[in-house]
C-alpha cells in the first residue's frame, strides 16, 4: 500500500491531497505545526476512509530535528515513504523595509528549508530502494517577482532551483522529482494573505478567481502519476514557466507603469 507523506497537510492544498490519496486507499501521514488542526483533519479523513490508515505528527518543518524525527515516526508507522509532497508554507506580504527580519527569515526557513528538511528525511531511503516520488510545492510567485512579496518570491524561486538541481541528481537512482506552481488558491492562508496584500500587488495580479484546493490537488496528483517535472496551472503561469525570459521585460514594464499610476493617485 502506497505511503504518502504530506507536510502542511492539516488544511488547504495539503488536506485536499490527503483526501485524494485516501480515496485511493493509500496510507497517509500528515505533518503540520498545530495539533488541533491535525486532529480535525484526521477526523475528516476518517469519515470517508480507514482511520487506521491516517497518521498525524505535529512538527515545525523549519526545525530540521523536528521534521526528521516526525518523518521517522511516520515511516515506523506505515513503512517507507513512497510519495512526499511538501505543502507546508507561509506568506506574509509587505514592503521589504516594512517586513521584520524575523518575518522575512521565517518565510525562507519554512518555504525553502522546510521543504529541504523533509526531502532530506526521505531521500536516502528512496535512493536505496531506487523508487520514490517527491513533489515540491512552489508558487506562481516563484516564476515572477511580485510587488510586496520579496521574502515569499525569494523562497519559492529558490525552491524551483533546488528542484531542478535535485532532479538531475535523483534521476539515475530512480527517484522522481517534481515542482508545481499553484496560483491563488482557496485556502485559510489565502484569506489571511488578502488582508495584507498591497494594492499594487492586487492590481498587478488582477482579479482572477482563485482555484479550489481540490482542483489544484487533482492536478498535482495527476502530475505525480505521470512523472512530470514541472506543473503549471492556467495558461498565464504556463507561459511564464515556458517563456518567462522573453515575457518578463514586457511584464515588468507594465507592472512599473501600473505601480506609478497607483502612487500618483494617492
């Protein structure tokens, strides 16, 4: 039976993925910081499947020791990890000089190093077994820098580079690495993010309806099945991923003009 480990699995995309894999009869291990949310997620999943196939661990992915120990307990419970999906992430929009160093670093530690810590915990075993799949969850903000998202974009761009380099190392050993770039998605974190999103960022990003967590999760799971490396959502992010170096000069020119107009109207 497939063992799927999902960081950030207590809500949003992570929980949607857990529901998807539970419907397939997989063993699911969920990791997140907040134990009550994990227990609530366990209860939700248990209603539609086998409660004994759901394992939860409270851990902070930014702490390498915590995440390593938590994943070891997951593998002790359900066997080696077959699929790792790193959904854990945080976003705190704000101008660079207004975001505290602690808040800036927290986004880097969680979004980038949290994923790296999780990968490190399963990678050696996957290589030894010559089997395993890893999906790193980046963001559309990992394809183009967004006004007010200096920390978040930095962490998600870096995750893409990590995925590209690791893919080359892992491929000869039978381990498949993937990275996805979700758009705005209906999650509890997205609601909190909107409260702090700068007007300039809102204008630049436009009034595009957010995707549902289930729609994003379904595309991620299908990409894992097919062994795809990069996963985009919608034609805009696909174009950025495929033709970003050509399109970004024009986009940045347009962004600059929009930002200037907002500044003049204040």
